[in-house]
């Protein structure tokens, strides 16, 4: 059994609540738009991390993480890409990537909209954890947390960290 925490669109900011919600996870998966290498460093000091770069990420992050990250967790095939479209209406690049080899779980970011949906055509669980940074149009910072038991995905939780902008972030001029 593996406990997984999923986040995306940090845009250079890590809310301290992430460390509380992910304290019992075995791995963290990041759906891109990391924003700074410091975010990766902080997460890696905390837990094992897998991720991809997003459209706002510079060459430093692009040298650390790939555009598409494919791996196996327990008996589940995973694919992470940042920009994907939406279930049943994938971007051409992601659709081709998903058709190279079947994924059981597909993780993305970019939209800043939390969405968990099963795609019956691809037999794949689509996970977008929303955004947990303070940049963007989303109103609430969100994460996902779940477990993988062999081939089974269990105990999926959508977690709200709070409003996108706190008083401190407003005060800092962000």
C-alpha cells in the first residue's frame, strides 16, 4: 500500500498546510507549474517527489523534471503531464502520450480546477488537484490525497487549504 499526495500549480509558493496534510503520504506527485527549484527542494527534503515541468517553469526546473513522467506505483501505471485539455477532450500531445501505453491514473495541472473523473474510453482515472499556489484565478487552494493498494485506488480525498490569498500574501503584494 502506498499513500499519495498530489498537488499542482504551486507557482513558487508552498503553503505550510501542505506538510500537515501530506505528513503520512509515501510519495508526492506534482502536476507542473512548480515556479521555483526551491519548491522541489523543500518537497524532496520532506518526502519522495515525482513531477513534471509546466508552461511557466524555466530551464532550471525543465532540467530537473520531464514534460511527461510515466512510472508504476504498486500495480498501477501512472502518467503525469501538465497541460492536458480535459477528460474526453485531451490535447493532441497528451492523447498521443496516453495512447503509447495505457495509464491507469493520469495526473495533470494547468487549469487550476480540481477535477477527479474516470475516462471510460481510456479506462483511466483523470486527476487534476487544482492549484495550491496563490497565483491564478482559483479562489481556493486544493490538493488530492489517496491510497493505492495493488491495483486498487482507495480513500480519495479532495483537500481545501483555504483561500487563494491570505492576509500575509495580500500584504506581500502578491
